[in-house]
């Protein structure tokens, strides 16, 4: 088991993992599905991020590429044009770390130069040049499991044992990253809920999340507003707040150290209350 520090140094800003951390989602994409078009550009995105920080976010995840099945491909330059003004503004207006949600090495390099201190990559640094770029930038990275590619990942995903297979993939990516020179203490793993998974796969991963924790690396989990809430409760995107809070809380109870959420205030309240209960008599 790899020793993990209780704090991550994110380009000079600290992300404490002594308690669960809340990652607020900031989409800077014209086709983002779940924020009702709120964060279309840097003008709207910056106040929204400040609001999330005020509500208790520990880190803001800025993304300029939609990973929605069937979403348009975006060039590195388009992604840079979308996210860099937002990262620069947030870096000057906020004290918490900023995460860049990208798979492209050019975007990682430009974002970290603009003040980002964490790389969230749904492709787990498998794009050409990404692992080398991340190693050189020396910021923490989140490696996520995805079966296939966004365009096709929901076409009848199948596993023999989803928890074991996701675990093997994450372990292999972690090893590849350490061999490429990434500090093991800078690695965070994510089972990738909804990324090439059926509802049953998602439920099994959530149930057995702690089976991924002995990998010795902090787990990040994203369940906020995801379509399993449609499948299980019939909820449309704008109706998924309560279910999302419940799923985030279950994830933390089962070992998640960072939760990636759209609705920071209610998630933060639920998790802080549970932590106080779990802490026992003071
Ligand atoms: C359409 C489908 C739009 C899915 C947006 C999404 C995760 C992530 C996303 C996650 C990490 C969403 C997702 N999900 N990064 N990026 N983990 N690390 O619901 O689960 O936000 S995009």
C-alpha cells in the first residue's frame, strides 16, 4: 500500500484530505448538459465558481470539453480559449486550488501556467504526451476509469466483475504514472461512474467502493446529476438534487475522499453532518 499524505500540494495551494473534500463542477462548454447553460462563458462562470467556493467547495474543476456521449470534439485551442480566461480570473479571485478537466497535454500545460493546480483526466493520461506533461507539471492528477470512448461507451458495456476490472485498470494506470515520474502521493483514482457502465455496474461500484480503497490512493467520485438517477427514480436533470446529495453521502461513507458535485451547498451540509456523527463524542 502506498502512503498518502493528508494534504495535496496543488501548485502552491493546499487540498486537505483530512476530511472529505468537495470538488465543485464548473463547465465552460456550450453543450454542457446539467447546469442549465449557466456557465457558458467566463462572464457567468466566474461568479458561479465564487458562489461554489462560498458554499464550501474545496476545489473548482474547470472543464472545456464535454464528455457527453455524442458530444462534439473540441480542439486544444478551442479548449484553451474557453478555460484559460476562467482559470486566470479564479486564480486571482479565489484562494482554493483549481482543477483542469482535460485529456490534452497542451491544455494541461497552459492551464497550470495560468494557475491550475490539479489535473482531472477522464482518460487517465492515456492520450499521447499526457503522462509526460503531467509528470513535468508535478501537480496532483485524478485518473478515471472509462470503458471505451465517450461516443460509444454506453453501447452495452459488459464486465465479468466490474469492481475487479476497474480496480485492475486503475492500478495499472497508477503504476504507469509512477513509472513516468509522477509522485505516487499525487495520484487520485476514480471508478468513473456512468463511463461505460450500466446502472447495475454503477450500483455495484458504489456498494463495493471500499474494495478500491486498499489500492492505497484517495478516491474521487462523481455521481452528481448522473443518469442513474433517471433510471432508478425517473428524475430529469433539473430534478436530481436530492438524489445526488444522497449518492455523494453514500460515496463518502463507503470511502470516497473527494466528491465532484454541481450542488455544493447541500452536499457540503450533508457530508459535514455525517462526519460529525462518524467522529463520535467530542
Ligand atoms: C454528460 C455526461 C455530461 C457525463 C457530463 C458528464 C466525471 C468527471 C465528468 C467523474 C471525474 C458529469 C459528466 N464526470 N471527472 N467528469 N469523475 N473525475 O456528470 O465522474 O459531470 S463529466
